[in-house]
């Protein structure tokens, strides 16, 4: 499930909300003591912010629950009236030890950042006898411990012709030549079977990445047989593994390829922002004012937003916005609320991300300093900005 699936119905609901992102990694010299201290710090912060005792008790119970999630990992919580409404485990490291925030709305940014990897991908380890295929799905299942990375136990094996001979012998004479041709034909037949199965998976799941590795000749033959839709997202790795090898390196290369695909979306969006035109007819927005104006008209197609710094989250500052209880969901001043109720003043990044989800805009979470002029947000627009309207 994506952040939109998980948080969508809750983002519009009034709070106050207690949102927590906590490090639950246990690959530490004294894991229990270290994790306990981290979590105590978060609970103390919530008390200082005025979070009610039922919320703090619910957070503590969720953080102390047993889990077998690999490290590094984190837990995201959204709590209201002492009830845990969202409890998600995320694989990967987080800045420092996490944070805790009691505010009028949920901070959706941690789950939205995870959505960058929310797509299907296939890993194919080709051999002369067939192939092993791993499917990395986008579903994030809390009961399974978080994100769906491949493991040796969830592979699909495509077996080629069991009666075919797949090993060549030193050449010499017509008999050996016919033998070599037979072996080559067997390889092609086996890889054609693999290509057919890959094609079925591509047609069903529409993956954004198909990574093929393994026996060099098998990879060549498989690549030739793949359908056009698979070739369009194909990546070949010069990484030859054999059955029984430790597949950790294979999986590492796969996850790196997945990360490159996710990063490409961000790179393309940033390129448009940095090369944007100014004035009438532009299709990009930069800065809180322009992005909020686009969100008010449901004009934002893709919103790029920075995670707020801790000082921006817990203290008043210039980068603030008003969260509203109805459309347009966000305002920069009380007179711009279009009759909607005001939930409260929150960091602009949080208010923008919330409004983006509620107006069906895509969200890309970026790091500080990635946007021009150190802006906290930018947007790609559904239609160009028109001329100013006369009053």
C-alpha cells in the first residue's frame, strides 16, 4: 500500500495528531538499552509538546512491541485520542534517532518518501538450463516487516528442456559441430521459455525495471528473446552467479538498480524546475506562495517538497502555512481560506505535502538544498499559468 492508500482518508480528519518516526534498529552493542533511551527521548519530547497521556501511552506500547524486522529500520506511527491509526515499519536508516510531533495534522512525509520505491521490478538470474526470477512488488505489508525486497525463498524457477544437453565440448569434426549446434539450440529454446514467462510478468505487473544477470551467453540469448515491453525497461548486469552462490551481491545490485530508477524521477523533475521559465505561460511553481496557489486550484500535478528541519517542525518560523479542514486544504493567510475551517499553523512542507495528497498530486520528497534558492517546495503544473486576472 502507498502512503496515499494508508493516509488518504486520515489526512482530511481533524486532530490533534501525534506523529512519530522512531529508529527501531537493533544492530547495536547494547540494543535494548540504546533503543529504550531513544524511545524515552521521543516520549519526553511529546510530553513537552503537550501530547495527552493516552497518546503517549499508545506510542510507548507500539514502540516496545516485539518485532523481527532487519536493521536498519524505523517505525512510523500516527496516533489520535490514544488510538494508533497508522503503524508502519520501514526498512532503511533515518536521520538521527527520529522525531515525535504533536500537531493539528499528520506529517505524511516519511511514508511519502518511501513511495519513491513503490513500483514493480523483476530480477532474472539466467543460466543455460533456464532462469530464476524474483518479483519485487510495491506492496508494503507491516505484518511482513516492511518493504518487499527479494529473498532466496520467494523465487520462481523457470526450467528449460530437461532432456536437452546444455554443455559444449571441445570442437573437432562434423559430429562435434552438429553437437555444438544442438547445444546452442537447446540454450535458445530454454531462454525462449524464460522470455515468455518474463513477458507474462511484464504484461501483468508493468514493472519499471527488469534486471537480467547470470551466465553471459544465457543473458545474451534471453535479451534477444525478450518482448519489446521488457526490453524498454531492461538492465543487464555483468554479474555472473552460479546456483548455490551467496546471492547477497546479486540482490544488492538489484536494489541499487531500483534506487537508480527512483532517483531518475527526482532528477527529471528537478531538471524541469531548474530550467523553468518565468511569468505567464510557465508550467512550474517554486516557493511556498506559488505552490500553494497551484494547490488551491488543483493545478499541481507533481509536488517536490523538502522534509522540514527540526526547528521548523517545533518552532514558529517563516516557512509556515495554515492547514485547512476542507478544500483547498492549505492557505498562507487567514483571508485565503475560501471559507474552510483552520486546523492550525504547521510547517509549510507538511501542509503542502498534505494538500498535495488530498488534491491527487504526486509527491516527491527531496533533500534540503536540492531546490533552487533553498525553497521548501516546488511543483510541476497540470496546465500553464495564465495571465493575471483583473479584479
